[in-house]
C-alpha cells in the first residue's frame, strides 16, 4: 500500500460524498477489523470455499461437554420449577427471587473465567444455555444475554486490563447486572451523529460525561454499564471511546422505562448523564477506540440471538408436530396435508441449520478467542433471526385461533397453554436487535467486497495521483485476467473429509454455486464501479445467497458428523432434513440470481422517492 493510501482513513473514495456520508463511512472504516478475511464464510463470496474448514464438523471435548451438561441441567431444572414466563410477561417484571436464583446458579457469569469468580464455560456451552433460555422466556434471555454478550463481561474479557477484570468481573459474575449504551434519539447504526460527549479534565485524571442514551437494555437494573461517547481528538473529531460507568455516580439519571410490544419484562430505559466524572482507568481498550470495542464485542454477542432463536424454533417445531399429528381435518391429520407438511419441513430444516451455524461459529471462538468470525457471526444472526420469525409465524398459522390466544386464556379453559402469542411478540425484535437485517446485509456486503477493494480500489480512487491509479489498475487487471476465468473451473477438491457420498454431492453443488456468486459479485463491481454501494437491494441478494450457502454447508458438515452416532431412524431423519434444506436453498438461490438481473428495484425506488418528496412534515 502506498504512503498516500495509508493516510486515507478508508479504501473507499469518499471525496464525492456528502459531509454526513463521509463522516459515517470514515468512522465505520476506521473501526473495522483490518485483518484480511480468512474464514470459510468469506470464501463463499470469492468462489473458493475450503469445505474442510467445516468438515469434520467441530465437536466439544468430553470434558467441555460434561461441564456444560452439569450447568445446563441445573439451569433447566430452575427454569422449569422456579419460574413462570407467562407471569413475567403478564406483570412485566422478573421476580427478585428469580434473578437471585439465576445469580446463585452462576448464570450471570457463564463465560467469565473462574479466576474472576465466573463459571469459565466455553462459548459453545454459553450458546447451548441461550438455546434453553430462548425456548423458555424471552425476557430472561434478554436479561442474561445483554449482561454477558454486550454488557461489561464480554468487552472486558476481550479488551480489559487485568486491573479492570479484577475490579469488575467478580461483581458481574455474582449477579451485578450490567448494560450497554450506544443508541441515542437520533443515532442508531450511524454513530457519527452521536451527541453524547466525554471531555478529559484539565488534570488528566478523569473524563466528564454528558449526554443521553436511548434503549439501554438492563439499564434499570444495572450497577455498571458500558457507555459510548465522543471524545474528539486531533485529526479525529468523531473519535469514540468506551467507558465503564458506575450507575451510582452523581449525575446518572434513569429518565424513564421504555415499554415494548414483546419482552414485557425488558429493563430498558433512557439514561441521562450530566457532568458524570469517570476515572481515566475506566476507559475500555484505548481512547478513541470505542467503536472498535463495540463492533468486536458484537461479533461474538450476535451469536446469542440465533442461539436463543434456535431454542425457540425447536419449541415451535415440537408444538407444531404434536398439534399437526392429532388435529384432524377432512379425515386426515392436518400434518398429512401438503400445505401444513411444507410448513413443518421448513421449521425442521431452519431449526437444524440455525443450530448448525451457531455451533460451528461457537466452536471457532472456543478454538481461538481471537479468531475472525465477522462474517460467520453476522450470517448466523441474519439467517437465524429471519428463519425464527418465519417459524413462529408459521406455528401460529398452524395452530390458528389457539395460536393467537394467550397462554393464560388457553390454560383457564383447559387447553394446552402453548405460548405462541407470547413467543411471537418476543421474537419480533430479533431481526432488529444488535444490527437489523438491513444493516447486517450492508455489513456483510462490505466485508465480502473487501478482498476486491484491497486489490482494485486504488485504481478508481480520485484522491490518489494518476500514476498511482494507473499502476493499481494494471496490477488489478493482470490479476483478474486469471482470476475470473478460474471461477468457471471445478474447485471441489477440498471436500475430502466429508464421509457420506450424498453429502459430498451436496457440498460440490455448494462449491459450484459459490463460484457463480463470486462471478456475479465481480461483474456487478465492473458494471456499477464506485456506485455499487448504492445498489443495496442487489448487494442484499448476494448476501442472501452467501448466507444460504453458509447455512447449507454447516448443516451438511454437522449431519456428516452426527449420523454415524445415531440410530438408523434418526440418521434417516437427519439426512432428509439436510437434503430438503439444500434442495430448497438451491431454489432460493436460483430465484435470487434471477432477481439480481431482472427486478423492479428502480420502479420501486421511483415510487418511494415520489412519496418521500410529498411527505407531510411534522
């Protein structure tokens, strides 16, 4: 990279962008993980996926599994006998004895190392716990996951100093609830517009924090929270820093509690900070590196959502299969009718695929805490949460009026109190939490394009001298003259560790579709050039293809590992599940490729802008 390029904050040319666009992009680029992508999921976009990175599918060691089983058995027993999710939903509160009981179990410190009084369990066991919680109660899941996935524990485990870990982690492990504060009234996924600021005192010993944060999950119960605030620095007016804030500090005010469609016992609120003094030693990582802390934390934190979704989906599947087997219409169980059978098949395939993605990415974290899971975690979150919403929606459709009726009402009149109505309300937020579906697609698209930007962005960067651009263009042209034709050649050599011949065939088809995706993505770059980032619907289709391939790949690899340990009946069911998932996935991918070339995107955009141009102002 030339010295001129090093001075730029981004590989992307921002010179022709508006001030707001430029600030947002440069801030995001400055906070990105700058490592070259090396994971399996990223290779799906470059057409050279190494299937042997997923197969044999990673499994837990016997010791790790046993440690997890011991905790999960206690957690399951406690949830079943000591909690009432319908009461929690009805009253909008998690009883104190429930929170205290979870603390006694160690549920607030599942991943916190034992030297800081936590359970020290693996990411895989944490994800398994999230599955159990997700099947039981959304509000309790949110309480524990917000505390551990994005609250104090995860940022300190990754970025904290030893002094910070010793001071704060034991309290968190014992039930001292923590929270995370980034969102503001005018700031969602665009932190460049953040107004909360922290100014260093004249003596350099502390920061003075002022601002207001919106939707701080756990904020009403937290003893400590991570707060993101702007800390302007020389050359970086949008620099952001992550702080540990004691909620008992003078100047911290809980303005109000926010109430929602679902998650009725979510302790979420608006928090105001007025001249709050924060010791400098409470800075997490480095001053000006706060957004990096947030993004890195979210990489792992995002896994909790699809894990919880997988648990909820399994419960929906159990409810739907039971009901569809016993409910009769027109002389047959309704599950025997094709319209319902198709829904059940989708639920089974989606549940298995979501579990597979979560277990695979969790294993990557357990293998190496610093592993690059950017795309894998984002894909699991994107695909899993969308699949969960479809699953709960179809479960309600199958149960009809009994799905729409509350569990309390069903119980009172003597019917099985399946909480589908509650699960649907609780589930809806998952495609929005910790990066909406739309933001996830843009995030994944940016990472998928990164190898090409590293190689060819300089050729079209108007900030660079003409000589530098010409040299970059020649070098990129030579590379792609060989690269592009190679993406038409068979590259299925990395499937040697897949044992079942039927699954090897599926993996070969996945590799072939990956090469087609890489060609389509490259041709779109050639066609649209620097304006490709504006083609959000097109990029979204490519991301959906990649996510579909990732779901299929991990499911195939997991099935290949599991079937040899199953009874013949279980193995047959698993094979049918994966074959259906892959056949359906290929059909979806064909439709997405068709939509990339023939669509109504421009017509829709014209319609939307017409409506916006004439929208009434408040």
